[in-house]
């Protein structure tokens, strides 16, 4: 099998596994749903069962503890993996590109990479908006919509009244304002305050990866032109035959002779596409003023409405039309204002506008008291 075939099979398999494990619904009676249950529940349970029986209990406990740390606790493993992959790829890029990518382009690449690292640090260090008794009021900016958020619930762990759009994160152990999701790569939650930093992180990285891929592609293109690969005949030492040029053969030649460039190019290009897709998805969410977690909640609400509608229709039909058909309205996202306002809310979170308003009000009241003082002084002078 050629390298390209192996790569294609490998990529397809990975995409399929991601689809089965992440996107397929385990409650549905489809092939994807059943495979999801098999891969994410049955096989892990069986492995655990066998390990517990065969391993000394000390070793098993240590393994269980390690698994718990990796999966159920905040940990910097993915952050380290990001730095390793990112800096490793960049070092390879510099090494391979030195002398082959124009200096100006290399300088721009360095600037982009530094900006990416800065955006990573910011996205990792600005908290999502932690709700505690002392910050509760600052984050109290959303009214319960009585569809996906009901008033008056209390978070049993944090012992605060749950604010609409907030959610308790089990990994962080706190309630987060306008909770979107817990991001393992940033090792913290993405929520009201740091959502814009998260979006900026995605945008900057996809641009940087796209730019890097275009420079690496330039290297390969020049290599193809210099060696006249499209007019060459190739000799395969394994089969002892010569073959004419074709896209497949040229790819194989490049993978063998420019392995590092091809590897970093493939990684950067795939990441650019994945992150750009992710960014577009999040911009779409932000445009409708909803969050990743709320999309799950809305899916549940829509399913409930669908069931109620079919029950109403069945009741109507069973009565032979005597019972009027009960109308059930579509649930509406009451946080959705307008596209512009929704995006503004992400760029300038409500809790910060409120903080600015209160400092503004303080400044205004200070000006007011000063002018009062001046006017009383003036009055005293006149008197
Ligand atoms: C998001 O919301 C769903 C449905 O309300 C909930 O079951 C799930 O645990 C939430 N996801 C996260 C990551 O907290
Ligand atoms: C959000 O609001 C806008 C303007 O009011 C409306 O056009 C749009 O359909 C709404 N979107 C959703 C998903 O409710
Ligand atoms: C801030 O103040 C402006 C005008 O004074 C007001 O329109 C706005 O609603 C306030 N915002 C918040 C979040 O309180």
C-alpha cells in the first residue's frame, strides 16, 4: 500500500471514530448510536472489570487515580500537548523554511506565532466569570426565561442561587456566568468574560495555520518546479519499475523527500480548517445569543415540544375531530436581541458594562458633589 493510501485510510478512520464517539447519539437505535455505546460504555466497562480482576489492587488503584486525574479533574495535560505540538511544529517550520522561505515571510510567521502564544496565555488566564456570593450581583444580568432557566434554583455545591445562563462546572468546582463549555486545551471554562478571548484565540490560530500552510506549500511547489516533477519518470526500487508522473507519484516523492515539510503542512492545514470551522460555529452561536451548552438544552426542549405535538395530534384524531387540536408554540430564545446586539454582548460582556456603568456613575456623582461644593462656595462668596 502506498503512503497516500495509508494516510487516507488513517484520516477516514479517525474522522469516523470522532463521529461515533462525539457526535452520534447514544440513545438512538442506529448503527452510530450502538457503536457509540459499545466504544464509550461497554468496552471500557469490560476493560475495567478485567483489569480489576487481573492486576494487583495497588496497581489498579494507581491506574484508576491517574484516569480520574486525566479525565475528571482540571489538569494541564492538554495545555502541555498544545505547547509541545505548536512549538515543535514551529521549530520544524523554521528549520525547514530557513533559506527557502523569504525572510520577510519568516518574520511575519514569527510575529503571528508570538501573537498566538499571547492569545493562548490570555485565554487561559482570564476567568470565565466565577459566581460566588461576593460576585453574584455583578453577574446577575440575565432574567430566567422559564424555558431553559427557571428562577430560584440553588447550586448545592456553591450554595448560591443559580443565575440564568450560568452553570456549575464539575471540573472547576464553581458556577460560571453564561457558561459555554469547559475547554481542556485552555484548562478552564469558557464563559461570559473570556468568550471573546476564546474567539480571538481561534481566529488568530486558524489565520496563522493557514498562512504557515501557504508558505510550506510554496516550498513544495518550488521543489516540484525545480526538479520538473511533472515531466519526470520515477524509478521504484522495490518493484524495479519506472513509472510516469502522476499526482499520486508526485505526492509519494514529496512525502519521501520532504517528509517534515509535508507533515507540518498537513497538520497546519487540517488545524486551520478545523479551527476555522469551530470559529464559524461559535460566531453562529454568538449571533443567535446562545451557547454550546444551551444548544443541548434547546435540543431537549425541541424534542419535548415534538412529543407534545404528536400527543396532541393523536388525542385530536382519537376523538374523531371532536377535541380541538391543541396548538403548541415554538419555544423562543428570549436572549436573542439582534445580530448586532448579540455580537456586542460577546465583545462587551454585560457584567463589564455594568462595572463600567457603576464606575461611570461614581465619576458622575463625584463631579456632581464637586459642582455642588463650588456652587455653595460661590453662594457663600456672594453672601
Ligand atoms: C450542558 O447541558 C446539558 C443539558 O442540560 C447537561 O446535561 C450537560 O451536562 C451540560 N454540559 C456540560 C459540559 O456541562
Ligand atoms: C433572533 O432575532 C432576530 C431578530 O430579532 C431574528 O431575525 C432571528 O430569527 C432570531 N433567531 C433565533 C434563532 O431565534
Ligand atoms: C448603563 O447605563 C446606560 C445609560 O446610563 C443604560 O442605558 C444601560 O442600560 C446601563 N447598562 C447596564 C448593564 O446597567
